[in-house]
């Protein structure tokens, strides 16, 4: 009669949950998972490079949504226009950090244990190892063992002796795993530094008119044309930096390609803001101004046309407004100007709003006409001209609603509150007269520069961790793990000096590349040293 079998005991729900959590943790903290997450992070960053990002240019995002009414809203739901602050990018980022910490901790402990361990004893049969050499030498086994161990400088070695047989175990290449750990810990530090920069850093762009323009101070986000703040930055504790641009020069090839940009600026930071002292600086592309914890970059340039409006009562208003370069090769630019009549020109506010002047059109630094169509022949300001539409009515200056710097509000035009009253091409000094006697004059243009102000408290750490990663990678690629054993066995009568049999066995702990030649040289040196 067969003995009764007992069914395995079923685990309770807590035990099953603990097993599932344990298995999930093991899978997450494996190096393979970390590599997959690193690749996913790189792939997840691609939409941030291909699609406009709301934190950098909200107008571009709105333009994309308008041009893609079907695809755009779906991408917006997936946070494709806010990639680097999206939930899925953050999830990959956090999982990668957790995976790296989880897989590096046991590897570090194992490496520390290996540093304290002594090389293992020699295998019983050295001839079975991938590399093996054998010879006969004359001498005492103890003395030969000590001499051969001394010849293995740079190796961790230990001498064992038993029943007249001397064995030397040696191993090198511990720095390989150290370099590997340094690389991965530096990668973890780099990810942390980037996260700190995103939390506590900020970045803003502003267009500053040169040649006597008003300049700007970075004490408030309102001073910037666009501003991206870190998650913990509320805009109240920005590093103050004031900049004014004295002049701007650009050198061009005959084809119109720029070869260099240079802006001579004056700046104030720190104690200069209280003393009123201005310091000069030559600002160039890839040569930012670094002061007070911030960096000021020269990003680009363009032109700001100047218009003067002479109202029927003889009072004037002059404005210089930046136009957006639409053609980077010729700097043909587009933009808009809004001019409010001076006080007293019209009796009340309602009448004044009906006579605000809006100017919208193109600016060419070097005029080129195709019939009446204006274009630019060269990016330098050799023959400036504008092609403008002049509007009269409510430009929206009193509404408090934000408007584009480079175009008039199309809703006001569609509602009839802003009416086009003239169109003309003007060169510097020319003017156009409206039906009510108002004159609009084009006075020329001034260059402007686009300056980016950046503050990243972890910038130096990003550099340090990046360099540490490279150092760790080089070490892990150059250093190779090698292990050899030497067995010296007497051949003659016991206790008498004479001939001994010397066996050397070698094993490559990592890659075998070059190990054959290296072992041959090592064997020749060990055997030849005693002959």
C-alpha cells in the first residue's frame, strides 16, 4: 500500500504579497533593468527636442495646436509639450534612480568583501586552465616562491606551503570593478544634479536694444520676454543682474552667413547695484558672462525699427520695437507697433482709444524690391526699409490682456475696432500721411540682442559627475582582471636542494583580449628571472 502523500502547504496572502514584492524589487534593481530604463529615458527625451515645449515658448505650442487640430490635442493630453515635467518622464527618471541605487548597493558591498579577501588557492590540476606553462628550475622551493611572488608587483598575492610544495596565488584588476562602480555612481550623481538644477534653477530670455537702449534687470520674471522657472522657484529671489548693451557688431560673409557676433555691454551685480558702478564686458557667442551665480549668453540678434507718429495737434510719440527675424539668412523681420496718443490730443478716453495707431509689417535691413514686394538682400543694415500696414482704432493697450509683441490682435481687426487706413513702403526718413492729418514716419532701426539668463546651482556638479563618469569608464575599459597560480614542486630527494618543477596557470576573469601574449610574457619573465 502506497504511503499517503502530503500536499504542499499553501502560502497565505501576506506571504504571496511579500514574494511578489521581493521578486519585483529584484527585477527592478537588476543592471539589465537599469540599462533598459536608461534607454527609455533617452527615447523619452526625443519628443522634447522635436516638439515645442510650453515652458520655453508657449506661442510656438499654440501655433502647433492651431496647425494640427487633430493630433495636437492628443499630444497635449499626453504632455508632449511639457515632456520634462510630465508624469511619465518623471516616472522613468525616478525608477532609473531607484534601480541604480538598488543594484549598486549589493555590488559595492561585494566589491568591499573582495578587497578584503585573499586570492583563492590553486586548482588541483593547473594544466586544465586556459593558459598553462611548465618548466624545471634549480633552487629551493621556498626561495623560488618568494622570488616569483616578489616579481609579481602590483598583484595581490599570497604564498602557501604544504609538504614541500609551494604555491603562489596572485590576482590583479580590482580597479576594473571600482571603475565600473565609479561610473554608475557618477551617473546616479549626474541624474541627481540635473534634477536639482531643474528644481532650483531658472532660465529667461530677453531682447535688449543696443546703442542706447534702456537695458534690463533680472530681478523679476516680469523683466523677461520668456521665463522658465524650476519647481521650487517662485520668482521672488532671483539673482539680480542689470545689463545695458552699448553696441553690437556682426561680421558676415558675402553670402550672408554670419561669422561672428559681438556685443559690448555694461553690467551690474552684487555690490555694484548699490554703488551704481557699471563694469564693461565683451559678450560673444559661447563666451557667456558669469557673475553672481548666473550666466548671461548671447543667443541671437535682430533689428528694432523706430517709428514716430505726429498727431494732428503736432504732438509726437516715438517707439522703437523689436521685430522678429523670419529669415535667418537675410534677417527679413516682421513685427508690430502700438502707439497711444499723448494726453490732451483727444478730449476723453473713449475718443483716444478710437485714434490709437497700430503699425504692422516687414523690416528689411538691406532693401530689395520685387515690384512692390519687399524683401532683404543682406543681413547687415545697409539700406533699411519697411513695408507696413497702418491701423487706427483700439489696439487693446487699455484692456490689460497680454498680446503678441510681433503682431496686432486679429480679433480687434475682425471686430472692426481696429481698421487699416494706409499701406506703404518707406525708407529711413520717409513718412506717410493719414486722412486725418496724422503722419507716420520711419526713422531707421537699431540692433537688438537676445540675451539668455540662466541660473543652475548644480552646474558645477554636473561637470564634476560627467568627468568622473568618463574617468570611471576609462578605468573599467583599460583595467583587466587576471588571476595566476604558481606551483613549485621538488623533483629530487626531500630536504635537499635540487631541481624543482614549476607550473604556471592563468585565467582571465573578464575578457580574453590580449591575454595570450600577456601570459607568455609573464611566464617568460617568471621563468627567465630564475635561470
